[in-house]
């Protein structure tokens, strides 16, 4: 009973965290490159925080990654 509730709670926390991160990525563009890159959408790697053009980014749901390794790393992080 308690364990089930704990797992459920943990899952909710993970989802909330992911949604928050996704929203941050989508709405609050990084301020550094923002002013000059209105024609090119910049994405931020959720794992290492590096910025890269949208067409070079790997996307997973609402998240973006600079490379496949970071995508794997990030998802592995969240699973545990
Ligand atoms: Zn990265």
C-alpha cells in the first residue's frame, strides 16, 4: 500500500519535472543568443545545456539534446 503510493508520487514528481523543463525550453529562450537569432530557433540540450540550431538538435517529446549520447544519459538519469 505505502510502497505503491510512494511509487505513484515519485512518478508524478518525474512528470512534473519533465513538463517544467519542457516548458522552460519552449517559452523562455536563452537570453544570450536570443536577440540575433530570430530567424533560427535555438534549442538547448537538456543534459549539458549547450545551445544549438533546431535542425541539429535531437528532440525527445518536449526536450532537446545536442547528441544521442546526451539523450540516452538524460533519460537514464530520469529513470532511476
Ligand atoms: Zn548535450
